[in-house]
C-alpha cells in the first residue's frame, strides 16, 4: 500500500466519512464549543497563573498545560503539551488571557468531539447498529459528565480519551478482518497512549492476544512478540531520555504518588467505587466547595464531587452496570467485547482494587467511559432478532437518557453558579 493510501485511510479513520458521521461530529463540536466558548471568555477557571491545581474536580489545568504533568504518570506528555501551549500562546499573542483559554478549550472540544465520533463509527461500522439506535446511544453518551467536563478542560485525560477511542476503533477493524496490528501503528499507539498515561500502555497490547490463530502458529506468535518488544523498546528509550536516564527516580516518585493518591479513608470504599469510579464519570453527584491556596499567599475556592445523596443515582448506576454485565455475558465469545472488558478491568484494578486515585476517580473517565456505550451497543446487536427485547432495551436506555439529561443539566447550572461566584 502506498504512503498516499495509508494517509487517506488514516484521515478516513478519524474524520467523518458519511453524512450521519458528519452530523454527529458537527452537533457535538457546536454544542461543546458554545459551552467552552462561554466558560473561556467569561471565566478564568480553565487557566489562571495563580492556581496550580484542583480549581474544579481535581483537574490540574495549569500544571498540565505548562509541564505536561508528572513524568512518572505521564512520561511523554511534556512534549505533547509543549506544542499545545505554544500554539495557544501564538494565537493569544503570548498572553495567558481569554483568547489563550479559548484556544485550549477548543483543542479539548475537538478531541472530545472526535472521540464521540469514533464511538459512533464503532457502533455504526463495527457493530452495525441501525442509525436510530446508534444515535440514541451516542446522545446518551454525549451527556456523560466526563464528556461535558473534558470538552473544555486541557488535561491528559482529554487527549487519552481520543487516542483510546480511535485505537479501539482501529483495532476492531483489524480484528474483524482477521488482520494483525502492524508494528508501526502498535508502536505509535504505545508511545502516544502510554506516553500520556503510563498505565494505559497495557491496553495497547491486549488486542494483540486476540489476533487470529496467535497461539496456533509459532510464526504468528513470534511475530507478535517482536511487535510488542519493539513497542516496549521504543517507549522505554523515549521515557528514559525524558528523565535523562535517571531511572531510579521512577521508582521513588511512583511510590510517593501511590502513597499520596491511595490513602484516603474519609469515605467508605464501596461508596467511592459506586459514586466516583462507576458513577461520577457518567452522572454528576452533589458538589462540595473547599478552600485551597497556592503556597504563595493566594487563596481560592475549589469544587469537588461528593458521593450521591439520594437513592436514585445509585439505582441509575446499578441499572447501567447490569446492562454492561448483561452485554458481556451475552457476547462472551466475541473477541471485540473481550478486548473492551479486559481493558476496563485494567482500570478497575488500578482504581478500585489498588485504590490509586479512587477518591478522585471521577476525573479518570477518559480512560474507560467509552466502554459503556459500546457495551450497550453490543447488547442491542446480540438481540437484533428479538424485537421485544430490543424494545425493552430502547425504553430502558431512553429512561436513563432522560434522567441523565435532567440531572447533569441541574449540576451544570450549579457549576456555573460556582464560576460566577468565584471565577469571573
């Protein structure tokens, strides 16, 4: 295949290639764009030189934009955010003003709109759902709290979200055609996805284990080992170069970060798992305001999510998890479903079992929340010949969608009240 053909296929992969795809992309680009435009121009919460971190929901906007984040968790994001920052500064004439904030917000908007497009492409082209069902699921997905927040937030999660959705769609195409994942795309996925958040590099390798006849042919298995080894070698060399080959700092910093982000005992573990990990990335909970300071005499207000205070959100999350588990059991022999769920298990282990960042896991949705709509899509597909169950699933999803819209709209108005009070 020529370079021109490869370039064409790449752009066909990430941009709209049909009218329904274009409509979905433009709809979310405009909707999120209006939200980000208003927040960036009227408020200073997206980026403020005085606020180092945690202004809203523990997002480290300034730290991420200026440095890419800590090297032990985000090994190569320093390089990525360098050009994001420089482009934003170029557009804003070197000032971190409203134009600077707006540029950052539109970069985030573009990434999240493209992420939603990737999920829609997966529903439409891989699962092959009717447009009506795909649109219902994608609208439901578009109202998730993760999508709303990341659509204007310059963070690692924002771009990891796009890379993971794109990679899963690309992998699905390859697996469905019984093709292997070539060495170069695998290495690029490892460097970009793992470079932004190191734990996600495991998800890059999971699809390799589901390639056709991998364990039935020594040649195929050896080829897979070489591709994975090549990816690991590239990633390790770039990582070590990033820290000037001072590899011992990786272990000390990682241990320090684990202690910092895993020893929170103020809330029962089960409630953090339901309210923050499974729920907070979909359904906004109650908000709480905290007093913060930047260690240099500047005090500011920070907004965080609390656990759910009503039984209804718990029912909502329980129903959503039942649908996902139902889909997994129903499609257990489906390779693509296994890839999605095993990737999801990686996050469950990191946050729910190891408890890393569990108390703020509502910000990690970009790593896994796309599994929800895709799992629901596979559930619809598995009952394509059962009209009654399809009707039941449509009604349930519709009810969840209506409640999600009402709840998240109410919480967003509370978020704007917070902005109006403290960040004009």
